[in-house]
């Protein structure tokens, strides 16, 4: 059994999901995986959340326990195992990004970032900002605090619940790791805003997203999580 190498809380997850041509993602698939289609369609999601109370190998590193993350991910499967693969992941700490790239070949970059959670009455608003060298990006999602757990066959469940992460080593081998947490409740979304420079944040290949509207916007409550040590090959 794989050992747990990271524990944390992932809280207030904002997911902006887009339908995209499958061929746009195929060359990004880790080896041995395929696009996980929903009703015959491929999707990717911009996901912003807060990493809280982080421990690596059971150790809490001062200055690296709590921080925002924003990633661009898409959905893949390997046999019956559904999971995600990442196009790019942003965090504000240079050391975190360097370690993730160096040790696990995860596509992390560091950039100035801020996040806020605002509650007022029966509303909750989550805001994130990401500043690259040439652009400022921001998102905001507001929902009702009447959280509920969507059905297992719902669109919301499909996009927010994945047990596996997939990647690849520098020499092209499959990397697999398990992510464990209870099924997340969601806050019914009442409004959302996204001001994002896709080409600047992710490269010219993704500039077409500027002209698309999300097919789904989710605000998930989050929970404690544990991530097992990755395995290579298999």
C-alpha cells in the first residue's frame, strides 16, 4: 500500500469548466491514459482553492503551510480509474514550485497570488488573483451557504470528485498517485466572474478559451485530504 506523503485541507474550491475539442488535449495525456469523456465531450477546468495546514511526511514547514493554488486540469482515465492531469499549476512560493517540478515533474510555476473568502448573511464569496509578468488575472464566485452534496451521477460530481492524479516522468513514464477525501458538498452558485488571460498564463495553445463560456461553475466546500506517494510505471 502506498504511503501518505502529504496531508492538508483543500478549501473553497472554485471550478470553471469548459468543453473543448478532445484533440486539443490528446497530446497532453500521460502515457497509458485516455480522455475521460462526459456524454462524449472532453472538458478542462480552471480550479482555484486554498491549501491549508499542509504537512509533508508529517512535518509542517513554517511559511509553507497555507497558500492558494490555481491549476488548469483535464479529465482522464486509465481503465476504470478516473482522474485528472495538469496543464499548469500556480502557487505563490518559489520553493514549493521548484520541489514539485524537480522531484515529481509536476508542471508548477510560482507567481504572486492572493485569495479571499468573504461571508455575509447567507452568501459566501471566494476571490483569487494571479499576477504573471505581463497580465493580472482574477476570478470571483458567490454562492449560497446552504451547502449540499450533489448526486453521484450529477455533472458537479463528475467534475469535482477524482481519486487519482496522473502525470509523467521526464523520460515519459506514467506517474500515478491517489488522492483521498470525502465527497465534497457544494454551495449553490449565484454569480461568477472571470477575467483571465489564457495565452499569458498557459501559452498560445490555450488562447481559444478566451472566446468560450464555462459550461459549469462550481463552488465546493472542500475538506481534509491525503495524497499518497506517487508510483512510476505499471
